[in-house]
């Protein structure tokens, strides 16, 4: 069972500055931006961001109208948060997140995605030693649902070169 929202900040405070750690760019050939679109995700966002802490050079969050503590939680994890008026178009919101990203590559997550320990290790290895620069990569992630963690079959392209002219 997940803690109530007021307890989330107590947990985050206990974790202290370790939560704020970012991946050092040194030793890695490419900068990678994590991009996310969110709305009212205070319950799932902490687990998602904790699962990827330290992996990316920056975290870009596009918020489409949260009325809870989603933006505060994202900032606690060191994210740059941008407001985007929801126009019933996920592609427009994702493109807005990509517009704010500065990395050579972008990696996208939904707030209910969680990177398992084993998948995190694979992703770290890939980010430090990309076998095919310029290629896009498919990942299958664990989803954090109220009835537990699940891993759907298949995967999606999650890591790709950030090319401003391509949307």
C-alpha cells in the first residue's frame, strides 16, 4: 500500500540530498534528458523518479494542469517543471517536453512507469556505451498500478536522439 500524500514529503525529506543526485556527464558520450508529461501524479511520481534517480542529465516535466503536489514532488527530485495547457493531445504535450529538453538523447516515462533494478543496470550500461549512436531503443518497463507492479508484454521506443526538427 502506498503512503498517503502527506507522508510522501516526510519520506523525501529523510532521503535528503541523495534524491537530488544527477548523473555526472563525465565518462558518458551523450547527454540524456528524461522527459515526462504529468497531471495529478503525486501518488506514483515519487516511485517513478526514485527508480531513475541519477541516470539522466536533466529531468523535464511538462505538467498539464495538476491540482495536487505533483509539481512540488517533481522539483524535489531536481526536475525542471513547465506548465502546458492540456489540449487533448498527448503528442503535443510530449513535443512540448522535447522542446524544453537539452540532451543529445531523450528518454520518456509515464508517472506510473518504474525501472526495475535489472533494467536500470542495462540502461546504465547502454547510456555509458551506446552501441549504435543515432539509434533509438525499445524498452519494456514495469507499471506501478494500484493492484501491484506489472510488466506488460512488448515494449516501446523510449530512448531516441533528440532532433528538434523531428516530432
